[in-house]
C-alpha cells in the first residue's frame, strides 16, 4: 500500500515542473483554451465558494474531485443549468454507478452554448445576411475507488470540443484526485490535478484561402489553395488542495467548513472558503467566498440554499440554488438537481 501511495504522490509531483513555468507574479490570463472547463458544477459546491475538493461527497464530485465518487454507494444523477455571463448558457449532466468493492463508474456531459449572431465585416457592419454560433462540449468518463478505509483515488478522462462558425478544435485531458480522511472531526484533505492534456488548435474550411506564391512573377498561378495555421493553446491546467471538516455535528444538525488553495497556470494563486449548514440533511444553507488574494478578481461572495426530500424509502431528490457575485459583471445564478436511487 505504501508503494501505491508513493506512486500517486509522484504523479502529483511530476506536474510541478509544468507549474514552475508560471510564477505567482504573472497572471497569464487568456493564455489557455477551453475556459468553460473552469466553470464550477453543482449549486451546492458553488454556494460553498467552490471549496469542495476535500468534501466531494455527491455526484458533483465528477467535476470537483473524482476520488469522491469512490465513497458513494448509491446511483446518483445530477442536472445543472446556469444562465452564465453575457447570455451564455451552461449545462451539465452526470451520473455515477457504484460497483461495490471495485469502485464507482461515472460519466458526464458539459455544454456551453449561445444564441446565433450576425456575421459582420468592415464593409457590412450591419451584417452580411449570414449567422454564426459558437459552443463548447466535453464528454467525461470517471472512475473512483478506495485504496483503504481512509484513502480514495479517482480519475477522469475527457474529450473536449470547441466550435465557432465553421472552425473546430479538439483535445483530450485527464484529472487525478485524492481524498484522505483523518480521525479528527472527520477532517478530510483533498487534492486534484485537472485538465492535464493536449494543446488545442482551431481548424476549418474558413481557414482555407487563395495564395499567390510569387506575386512579383507574371503568369504564375495566383489562386493556389493554402491553409491559415492557427496557434495551439494549452488547456487550463490547475492544481487544488483543500481541507474540510465538521466542527459541529449531531443527529439533526451539521456544520461543515472548508478552505482550499488553487494554483492555475493561467492566473495567480487564490484561496476559496466555504461553509454549509444542514438540518436533518433535508434543508441546507451555504455561504462562501471565491478567489481570495487573486489579482484583479471579479468573483467574491457566494450564497446558496437547498432542500431534500425522500420518496419510497430509497428515492431521494435534492434541489439546490446558488448565487455568485461577479462584481462589475452580471451575477450568475445556478440551479441543480440531484437524484439518488
């Protein structure tokens, strides 16, 4: 067992040379592709300020820390809808199936979409009569299991697709997460490395142009087909580590607090804090704060609430809501539904 844990630690340490290219003094904003992968999933976690890596005890662990699904013993389904900034729509659907002692399988679909827009040019600023749209999508397969009664490990494998008008980009990535449970107030320590994968480049028929190899030579073919080559961009690689615990818990009341640190390659380091109060696991209130110490952050206070009901003994339904302040930008509101069988 010690050898297995050592191997896992080496996997995380292997990522540090990548992060070493980026210092905390440089923000590196807008230097990665597929930013939709950084939009948090699940109103419960978002209401807690996104400080969920060390808790990850529902199906939204598919996004936050796949190690968490290894400790789930009932099938769960999650649906998320978010009216994101600038009239963009964000949706997520995920499900897990426990397989007993061998672990838990999961799958999810993430979608970012927007309404059609007019194609405008310098000569036709009011529109050419054509319309274009843009959208992103990620398909993910997950697996989580328990190495011991306290140590869990999980993996995600992702296919990522981005499109704008007639151009598309594709990529692949993996996430690796761990959770360790201590004996103090059920304190949990979680860590996850996300979006470690291939660079992405836009390609498509609109990049096909005519080219004159030698414009100074008469009689040559000035309509040779050529492709404009776009630049490759890395995925938003991120390393998170967090701690969570219940300072107070009884048969009717539970109070959870969490804090975690983020080290992304496309921004400065930051800290999330969050809390959740649960009454008989049927009514919940949440609050948190995102991106403490982040340079030029527009995010901040988060609030949330949730209710849960039970039907036919085994069936459980949870409805959660979260509000996130985005400063000068439009605030985002999230709704999510969790079904347990």
